[in-house]
C-alpha cells in the first residue's frame, strides 16, 4: 500500500499548503487520537453535518446509529460523504488581530458511505468499536440481542482521498511587532479525563477493568485514544 493518499482538487490543501499532510501515518494519527467526528453529506439538495462516534480499521472508517436515523437511511444506498476530525491544541494571542490564531490538527476524509448488511460482519464491527475505545471490553459484555442489532445501523466508508492540516507554530507576529508592549502568548487547550464515577447500582466486588487502565484522571483524552488504537 502506498504511504500517501492521492492528491486531487478535492483534497488538496490550498491555503497555507505547507501545513498539509497526505501521508497515511499523519492522517491516521489525527483520526486515531479522536473519538468524535463530523460527517457532511447532502440530502435532496440540503447540506447536513452530523457529529458521531467513529473508528478506523486500516483505510476504512465506521460509524453507527439508530436504524431510524435519517442520516444513516440516506447513506444506505451509497452517498458521497466528507468525514472530518479536529483537535484544538492551543489559543494563540498575537500583537495584532490579524495574527491571532489557534494551533490545531485536523483531517478531512472523502469516500462513499455504505451500509454493512451482513449480520456477522456487523456484529464483529460493533465489537471492534467497543474494543477500539475500551480495549478488551467487548468480550466482557452481555451479547447484543438480535433486536438490538436490528435497531442499529452500521455505516462503513473506504477512505478514497484524505488530507491532514496541522499548525504548531504558536505566536507568529510581524518582526517589527515583537518590540510592542502588548501581551502575546500560546494558551494550551486539552480535553482531560475526570475520575471514574461508578454506577451506584454496581454489584459489590466488580473491579475496575484492566482495559480501562489508560483512563486515569488528569490524562489527555487524545493520548488515551491514540494508545488504544495501537
């Protein structure tokens, strides 16, 4: 498999092209550090953008939802979609309004969404979703009933084209502005895990699972998600 996604007019980064990334390693790292994505699509001429949990297996992306979902029903026959992920890493305060910015990592993936119809493949993929987010957990859970599987629609998409875009430079003022007596700074932004709050009806003796050992209070969510994808 080639190390980069093909670059065309659809996924080419045009503004600040030096921030663009097309290699699979960079794009996959941005995707794997995320739990939520946004999926853009068009139904009868009306654009929509839906947030949802997703996961990646190789060059395939998957997401799921209610079988009654308008979005998923619209994608059932094969619909062009654009799936995006963004990590906000810092706020950048500069010495002029024009140079205020943010540091970020983003990925944009293009493909055609399709419904996974095969029951065995669907069940396997839904277990893979659980294990992607919480390693080893699927095997410890009650098996999904036929009705639960029927009520869940699974959507898959092969990544046909993709691009990443990354800014990490922090404050970048005009050279003559650095001497101005104006406060400038990079303010890091992170999504941090809190302490687990066990269900009040948890039976006595149920231990904290080994697969959740990365979910420690104070850790960054993107770091935990990246670890779980390995």
